[in-house]
C-alpha cells in the first residue's frame, strides 16, 4: 500500500473532471486524476462526439439525395455503415489522443483504475491511496432504463446504438428528448422507418412549446412517426425483431427498440455514503460553490442535479477549481446555459421559454418570431424554421429559441444576449454580417425594439 499526496484529487476524467484538473494546474495546484475507462468520458467516447459525427454522415446522405436541387449531378446509392463507423471512430481517436497529450504536458497525474472514497480526503485506486486537500467527484452518468425493461438483444441504449454495424429497416425510439430525437434523425437519414414513443404531450418537451410544435411538423414531413402522450407497457423479442406494446393496447413492430429515457448519475460503489456524502436517487446535491454536505468534497457534472450537458460539466470543472483556489467565480444558472439538439432540423435555445417567463414575470412578457424564410443564408441552405425572442416589457431579452439548419452555431451570440441581459434596443444597433444566419437575431431584436425592417 502506497500513499500519494496532492492539493486536489479528481475522481472521473470526463468533461467535468479534466476541466477541473487543467484549471487547478493553471492555478498552481498539484492534481491527481482518476479514470477507470478512457479519459474524455461519455461525451468523447459514447455521447456528444460520436453521435455528432454520425449526424454529420446523416446530413451528407440527405445532401446527396437533394443534390439535384442545387444543380449538382450526384446519386445517393446507400449508406456504408462500416465506413460511417470508421469516420466516427477516427474523430474520437484524434480527440482522445489530443486530450491525453494535453493532460500529460500539463503534468496532471493520471491514475487508471476504479477509484473509491475511503475518507473525505482519500481516493483509493488499487493499492494506492490518493490523499488530497480537496476531492472533486465527477463520475458522470449512464443510460437509464425503465423498471423491468432489460437492455438485451435488440433492446438497446445509445451506447449499443453507436456500436451497431447495421442500419435498421424499422426502429422504435422510446423517448422524445435529445438522445431519442438525434438517433431518430440519423436512422431516418440512413433510410429507416422510425417511430418515437413519448409520454409527454410534445417532442423535445423541455423546449419552448412553439419549437416543439415546429419540430413535430418537420418530423412528419420527413416521414418520422411519433406517438405523443403514449405510455410504454412492455416489449418482447423474437427472430423477427421487437414487439412493443403500449398501455392503450396498441402494438408496434420493429427491428430494434432504442431506450432513450434519460441518464442516471454514476455514483454507485464509489464510497459517497461511506464518507457521509448525501445523495438523492444517485445524484449529489451541492451548495452554490458545488460543495457537498461534507466539507472539502465537491461534486460536478452529470451527477449534480440539473442539465446534463458536456459544456455545463466543463464549466463546472473550471468553476470548482477556481472556487477552491479562492477566486470567487460566478456561476451560470442552468436556465442560461445554451442547449442544442442536433437533429434535422436543429434546435438551439438559451434562457426562459415563453411559458416560463410568464410564470415568473406575469403579463410583462412579449415575444417575436422571425421566420427563416426571410433570411437569405437560410434559404440557400434550404431549411425552414424561425428564431423566437422572449423579452420583458421595457426590459431585457430573457430567452432565445431557434429551429432550423445549423442554428446551433447561433446560440453563442444568443447566450451572450441573455446572460448580459441585453435589451432589444442594444442588439438592434449592432451590425450583423450579410448574408449570414446571424442576421436573424438582429432582425428579431429590431422587431422587439419596435423598428422591424422586414416585417410585413
């Protein structure tokens, strides 16, 4: 048994953990980083990056189908799923190599293996006890299922979906949130018949209702079926595939069932309860400084209740390193963290929905929708959609919600507008380059400021 002493011990090497380690190193601390799998965590290996690579392949497939519309003679002959996988895995491998090299260059001491807290200051990894003045827990999340629903055979989660070496002809997706919508989009672009089962009244239920309704219209146009307010009852499997039953007595047949009902906190077996850290259904409550109920033990990323987003986790990693160093960093409220769903059409949002703004502020809320049909770049890209801004009367913009081609690239400006509490009059006087989709934010702000230029 050996002991190693550090200023900071980080348990988990995903987006949250490695960000905390790198920022702590910048601030002059010694850091141990423990990871039982691969550095980069879910986002790099089983989430954000590989799924977005596949979504790009899907976009190229759709572009090839529609090439004649823009005067290009091209023929779509099918999807080579093996080469899609090679492209996806190549991107992941490149980013993994870069991350491991960066941590080594910055002198972060990486320990491979399962870590467990044995005291508020100690993480045990094999025969080594890593002792830190502070400990940060950043163990991430895993795909959840429903009680009694076993993940086996052709009943899969997103992790198994990424490893498929075949394209389903028919797929059922249980869950109309981000993960379900993205895989439904990929498989439809690859030629599959897709049906989404969602228990709530809308797809993308966490988005502004107008965005959800627009997405439903777009998915209908793409031929993606969905059943809203539908309750899953059970599933059986045989040689012909899966047979999904709903509580209303309906049965749906497909090659596979993707279970996309959310993600749980990966905190089991890491010693939290043993050292007195409070948990709630696996998640770890924290105070405003991301500290648990045990002094010196912090929690960040997907295990902290709230949004499960890699960029939230990354920012929390930076925040906690600065908090420990006494820099008094400013936290960003979850509502003001940008969200993107990379389906087709894309969804991006930041701030309050219209309904939430009215719940918090009453009748002083006004909105404006700018249709992308009036934007030249959006027309060139060939997509429909709109930008919706939510403001308080005679006050700031408190929400921006978008649907359409590549609107995820617009959300950075949108989050600056919301987080800096900009008034429409502030944004309206800024110059947006032409022709860009960014002009849509300027046009919406001009309209809310009472000076619409292109509104009819």
